[in-house]
C-alpha cells in the first residue's frame, strides 16, 4: 500500500468498502472515522495522536508457538469533504498528521471540487473512481451467478445493470432476490430453477428497478431544483411538482 492516499468518486460506489478490503488484504488493522465522529483539531489529536506511529498488539501471538509480527494499522478518514465548521481546524490537523504519519491514511470524499479537498490533494495520491459500465457489471454478474449455481443470460444481466443505474450493490441484491424467489417456486421456469432470462427480466423488471430519483447526484439534484424541469411550459403546478420525483 502507498503511504497516504485519497480516493475521490461519485456517491454510492463502495469507496469505503474497497479501502477496508485493501487494508485487510494487506494485513492491516483498520481504524475508521466518518462524519458521525468529532473530527476537530483536538478530537483528531486525541483519537489519532498515538495511532499514526504505532502498531497493533496481538495477544494471540503470545499463545502461538510461531512468533508473528505485530499487525500494522491503516486509518480511513471517510467523507473528508464533509468536515465543516463543527470540525474546527480539523483539516489543517489532518494534513499535519499525513505529513508525519508512519501508517497509511486513506481519505475518502464525494465532492472533488470542494476547497477542503483541493487543499488535501497536495499531500495525497489522487485516486479517482468511475462508475463501471453496464457491460462490465453484466459480465461480473454472470460470473457471480455461475458461482452461486444460477444461470444468467448476458443480455438479461446488461438490462438489469441498466435498470439499476449501474449500481453494483443493487445488482447483487437483485440477483439474490431473483434466486430466492426462483428456488422457492415464486418465479417462472421448471422446478423453480434459479435462471434469469431476458424475457423473464422484462416481465418482472418493476420489482428490481432502482428509483430514478436515487440515481441523481446531489449536484444534479440542486441544478434540477434551481433551474426547474424543462419542457413544462404551460403545465399546471401539480405536473411541475411531479416532475421533481
């Protein structure tokens, strides 16, 4: 792992999950601080002051005949773009910690244009996530289905990914729901086998579709509210209100 990194992306792509898995795969103990934690200068100093230069003691090593090295740490600072007025001098303190830290500090944010994030990127490796395409998600969904004993047609997987707004977690939830209903006899097909075809998907698509409102980022939502919907000239107030949803 690199010393200090920052992961920047859109909402709801599994940034924190990825960072946690990478840290654990490298044998590190993860300490996470997010928006629900106090992250002012004093709070960061108390919570991370000793952590940035220490290792984790493992009492299992004492009972083991083979001596294992102490576990290294990894700090995940989630939603750093949300460190506001309540986290007084928190960003400045975080930057100072990154300069001195002997353990990786992974900073995660959603808004790349935030002034707080721009000041932070000078001291971090800038890694940017992008939403995967439906074809990439579809191939992975087919492979996951095969490993779980479920047959998924590639065109059905692509249609499902598109209906879920290319949200990988929603696709996995849909696969699980489909498999459970099929195996319990709730779906079409002989013997309730776990099989997803394009035709079956179209018939039951409303059950797994992700609400289009949930696909809108916070920036697009603000623009939609400020500018209003287009093509509604002459429409009544109810139609204008419904266009927001």
